[in-house]
C-alpha cells in the first residue's frame, strides 16, 4: 500500500509541475504576443508619420516643382527642333 500511495503522490506532484509549466508557458506566450503587437503598432505609427511628413513636404514644394516643370517644357521644345545626333551613311 505504501508503494501505491507513493506513486499517487509522485503522480500528483508531476501533474502540478505540468500545470505550473503550462501556465508559465502561456504567460511567456502572452508577453511575447503583446511585445510583437506593440512593435507592429510602433512600426505602423512610424510609417504613418513618415508618410505624413512626405505629404507635408510635397505640399510645400509643389510651387517649386511647377516652376521646374515649365522650364523643362521650354527646353524640351528646343530639343525637338534641333536633333542631338545625326545619322550618317
């Protein structure tokens, strides 16, 4: 009888350790999941901020781009009139 009682006691301790390990693993998984989610949110926020800054810069630099486009168009008409290369036979 003592052997059976000892075996049951060891089985109960083993089950307790298994349960303890399971809860510890679940806690670790929850921490890691939370950390991954936080990093994803941080990356998304940084991406949004970068996009907003880019749009903000484009909004301020548009008048300069329009002037550059008009000067390029003027030089483009000159290039059409005079070819930059001549084919010889």
